[in-house]
C-alpha cells in the first residue's frame, strides 16, 4: 500500500470539504435556509443558470452574494406556489484540487415531492469553481446546464 504524504492528505481533506460544500448548497436550498446557503458562496461569486426547457424557466446570471440571495428568494417563491417540496440530488462529482483553487463537475436531479409521490422536475450538470478562504472552501462560480 502506498503511504500518503502531507500534501496528499491535505488534498484529500480539501476534496472532502468541497464535497460537503456541494451537499450543503443543495440541502440549504431545499430547506429554505438562506443565510447558511449564501455563506457557502464567495463574496464575488457568479451563479449562472441556462434556460430550462423542461420547466420553461428563463436562465439568469447573478454576481455577488446579494444578487445570488435575491435569485434564491425568487426561485423559492415561484416554487412554493405548487405546494411541493424540492429535493436536489447531487451525484457523480469529480473534484480537482489545485492549491487554494478547485473545480467540481457534478450531475444533479431535482425532484418534486408531495403526498401523491415523487416527480423528476429537472436534471443537468453543475460546473463549479471553488476557492479556499479564511472561512473554508466557498463556491466562486457555478454554471448550471440542463439535459
């Protein structure tokens, strides 16, 4: 078995932290926890979503935490009108760490859940850029595509 050196261990630790950020972004969005969600983004983060042909939702680009928070509120308000819970599932994430920068490519599914069952609303890809800050790893950019 190969022994891991200090740099290898630091890279593994960074990857685990990044995977936790990706999971928490989904969980905080779904639960409506705006403050914890926004704190996972860097101050100057960019959030970009393509048009969603399945739902008809127009794409948008948001820059900075305040704009990303506004987009979060708008999407959640539109979603609440149907009375269904949203559950994001993030999977098959590939994370590459390079010092204080990292990238992650993941697939996602967004499910709608109510008393009658579960429906797939959307599926697509996240392309994330991450940055290590004094407060830990943050999302610096997220690009969302569908299909």
